[in-house]
C-alpha cells in the first residue's frame, strides 16, 4: 500500500482533477482504490441521478480514509520521510 496514492486520490478528488484521477486509477497497485475510482468516474460521467454520484464519491472517500487509518496503525510500515 502506498500512502502517496491515497493522498493523491484525495487531492485530485478535492480539486476535481478527473484526468489525474484517471491516471492514478491506472497506475496504482491497490486494486480496491482503482475500482473505487473507476466506479466514481463512471457515475460522474454517465449517471443522471446525482444520488448515485454522491454515493460513489462517499464510497471512494470512505475507502481512502480507511486505507490511511490502516497505514497509520501498521508499525512495520516504513516512514515516507526520515530525519536520520
């Protein structure tokens, strides 16, 4: 799991950078994140019911939050930055 992928997904979603989100969907190694992004982008582009778009967006955001919490609780993960 790459914390940078989740940070990017959150940033791109917040800034409505759908092209970058699509590129992240293809490049990430996290298949669940890739599917969540795919479902959201499909709903955003093709659904007429805003409720479905909203549900897929919240599903993506919940997964990003869950993955970030899982990374913080893993004591064996390597830090992104080291002061030594």
